[in-house]
């Protein structure tokens, strides 16, 4: 794993902690590295609808939590 991938996983973990504190818990990143982490099973793409706004981003999977 390179530094870019670890940085994205760290930000996704922080978003997960934010969700536990009452936030939406989505890490918004649209990059090839994030897509690769999704393909590898560390992240999953999610969509949340808040009123008229749809928010797309990533959440950690169980494998992402272990790493």
C-alpha cells in the first residue's frame, strides 16, 4: 500500500468516526486511487439522500477496518 492509499483510508476512517458522533459518515473522494480501493474491497460507494440533495461518497468496509 502506498502513501496515497493510506491517506484515503485514514480520511475514510475519520468519516466513520464522524458518523458515530452523529454525522453522515461519508468520505467524498472521486479519484482513481479511491476507485482502486473500492475494487480491492476496502471501500464501498454509497449514496445518501438528505432532502433534495443526494450525497455520494465512500464508506469503509469490514476489510477496510481491519487494515
